[in-house]
C-alpha cells in the first residue's frame, strides 16, 4: 500500500483544520506523524503485516493494523472494536470485567479463531479474512446490538452461549466454575447483560481561567488583535491547537475572583482598558468535566502594532518533576507589556483571521 506524499508534506495546522469537529486531535497529530514516517523512512510504503504496522507506524494500534492488513493484504489477523467485543462476549458467554487484560486476551483469541481460515488467497473458495472481519463488525452493529439484539435472525445463534442460555431452562454449572475470570451471572439472565457492565469512573471536574486578550492601538481603532497560544503537542487535551490563554484554577482555601488582579500594567504605554467577565462555558470530555471561566481583557496603546512577545525559553535539563498533586498550568495570563510565560508559543492574530487559525 503506497502513501500519497502530499499527506506527509502537510503541517499540523492544515491537518487540524481538516480534522475540525471530529474531536480527539491527538489522533490527527499521530496521523500526520505516521504519514511522515512512512514517506521519510519506508519509501512511501506501509508495512504489509499487522505486527510491523503496529510497531512502526505512530497512531496505528492492534485494531487498526488488523483491519488494514486483513482487508488490504488478506492477512489472517483479527479485529476487536466495540461491536466485535460485544459479539464475542455473548458468543463465548464471557461475564467478566470487559476492560481487564485477561478478558481482552480471551476476546482477541476468539476473534483470531474466526479469521483462521484454511487455504490461500489464490484458491477460488478462499474466505478473505478482511471480509470476515468486516462481517463481524457489521453483525455486531446491526444484529448483535447493545439493546434489542435480533438473536433469532443471527447466523451464529446456534453457537452463541448467551442466546442458548436463554433457551435452556435446565440448571447449568455455575459459570465461575467453568471460567476462572468470570463473575456470577444474575439470577434472571438476558443476552443484553453481556458484555458485563464496567464500573464507570466519575469524570473529574476542573475549572480553567480563560483570558480572551485583545489589543488595539486606541479605543476606536479598526484593527483588533487577539492573543492565541498554541497548546503543546504532548498536552493531555486538544494538542497543537491555538487558543486563548488559559490557566487551571488551583484549589485554595480562599476562592480567587476572575478579575483584573491576574493582569498587571506594563511600562511601555500599554494600559488595561477593560476587563469584562464573559461567563462560564462547560465542556465535557470523556474523562474530565471542564468549566472555562472566561473574561475579556482589552489592552490599548504602546504604538501602532501589538506589543512584542517574549520568545519561549528552553526548559533547563535536570529540572525537578512537578510536585505530586499539583498540575502545571497550560498557559498563564500575559502581562500588559506583552510578556508571556516561558515555553509558550504565542502570537497576535487579527480578528478577521481568527477562524483561519483554528
């Protein structure tokens, strides 16, 4: 499989613009890194087997490698997405923690058996592993659904442990005696009880102070500039995107107000014209519930162009790691003299160009 060189020559801003609205921006950066590695180190060719593809290409894990190689190269490797996970859990009657490694090992082994077909691709009756994998995904999506599965029309129902149990009224040996990792089944069993429901961790709650910083030469100036800070590529959330400066609000004994106390006047003729509270914006990620407490900070004066920003300082080697329990702020509020925190990639952008920078 040959990769188009145009994909590898893109930059992260172009990729993020195309990725906009899909979420999980770390996947976009890994997609670009993978494309660049294929072009620069592998002569533009993706590995032709799942083991090498997973090991060598950033952003490709076991599932993606299995899907690509079984479909493109007819390699006998399995896939285990959410649909196949559910299908195999019911087929194998596996009532165990769905995220535990022993459970996943069994499910992967079961999925592998499904694609362990006989014969060679040249044979006229050869069953392509890619077709089998796609069929399992489709079967899980349309028949073996989370709720209201169509068990009676499922082509695998005669081998399905969960479905057969609903038909058999005779007492059976306890499942925990047959399966060393399984939990006891409920007294009243239904197919939809598999896979076993995992205990969901409550999303942690955080408050970030966000400063929409605007600079204009005078109050009536037609040109309005806004400060944007690029998120680190290794940040835990929204990597590589350019946003307004934000700082995590630390828990203290006394709650601090989101006001102009976080901004200081400079000595270059720049002054703070306005600090207006905009309100809270709630955004729920998969593992964290973020409240963005937002204020609009307007700076004026200092000359005909926005104040210069300090270049990021390299992080010295040998620094002590952060104290456990304390989080490092993603970006602090810039001061009125244009100084920004060390290590941050910041710039001024005209208001009419803001959308192009996203």
